[in-house]
């Protein structure tokens, strides 16, 4: 068993199990942390946060998928609280096996397959539900993926 010395050793051991299970911190994650703000920095900033359900008269929220890694510091109990904060039952829960908090960086194939499955099941329903139109699954997923990637590249 590895001996943990100072606080930086403990932080690195925690990271490797619960935050990002890679040998080194991936470059995109390093860049994200370097440009992160201070509002939600550290677990103490969010430890007592509770998501509230919308008011009964609120419009139906979009379908959602809540993902966590098997070894994530975000626990299953936390996810149940988030699931109950939606005003509908169209919330998919997904646990990524052998991943921690940053599953996209640890197992991109499983992460992508989970998103693809979610988009195929829920987003087509949401668009048809909201617009009262029929569109092809391929066209729908392509538009949603483009929006997703534009958002994460900072284009929107």
C-alpha cells in the first residue's frame, strides 16, 4: 500500500480515485481548472447545496441525463436529490463503470455511447413534443451534437 505524506500527496491520491482516474491530469482538465472561477471552488462551496423543484405552475423542464462515475466523489445519494428536482419523470441516471468524476476524459467511448443513447431516446421526443413536428432521428442527433460541441468549445 502506498504511503501518503503531505497534503499534495493526499490531493493527488484523491484525484486518481475520485476525480480523474488517469496517470496525469489531462491537458483539457488542467486548462479548465486554470480558468475556473472561485464561486464553486472546492467541496465546501457546494456541500450544503440543495436543488429545489420548480413551482407546480412551471413549464415542463427538458428531459435530462444525470451521469456519474462509479468512483465519483458525487455520490448516488446526491444524484437522487437532483433527479427529484425535475418536474417530470424523463430523467435518465447513468453510472459509468471504472470512471470517476471526469468520465469523458477517462473512457470517451462509454461516455459518448451513453450520450448517443440518451439523445436517441429523449431529445427526439422533446423536440417533437415542443414543436409538434416529426423529424428524423439522424438529423435531430446531428443538430444536438453540434450544439453540444459548440458549447464546450466556447462558441455559444
